[in-house]
C-alpha cells in the first residue's frame, strides 16, 4: 500500500494526494475494499482505534491524514464538534495544552500551537 501526502507548512496538515471520496476524505485500498486514508495512517502511526471510536479531524480538513490532527472520540462527540460554538469552548488540546492561542484553519479547525511546532513534524 502506497501512502502519499503533501505537508501544509502553515498548519502542519498532511494533505492526501490520492483518491478522494465524494465527501472529500482520502481513500486507499486495503485488501478488496476502500478505507479512509486518515484511519490507515493513524493506525500505522499510533496503533488501533478503540472500538466504538471515530477519528475527529481537529483541523476540520477532510484530506488531512496527520495523526497529530486526529482525536479518537465517540460518534456523538464527533457530531457535537461539527458546530463552531462547541469547538470554541474547548479549553485544552488532547495533550492538555491551552487553546487560548490556537491556530484556526480555513475550514474552522482549531489546532494547538504547541503540538504543531515545526520540531514535532514527522
């Protein structure tokens, strides 16, 4: 399986270069069926996703496959986070850093500046 992306130097997003589905999520073939590219990359980098969890794109960029921009959450939580008002209330990132000085992507995602420093890039 070949995984390829470009790095957005401003937000550290790993933007998928392969096929996209109708909703703009990266796709990759795993066996005889397509899988979401962000899930494949996350599992390769971080391990299995817990049962009952989905990956929330903190950057809100569907093409992004950077595991630092993903957080495993319940489907209900993922749906709640779609609303800007809900995302703005988040005081800390998944690693516990303050979101008071976060970066905001063009899609309305909020990214922790500490977690997205150039020295942390893979």
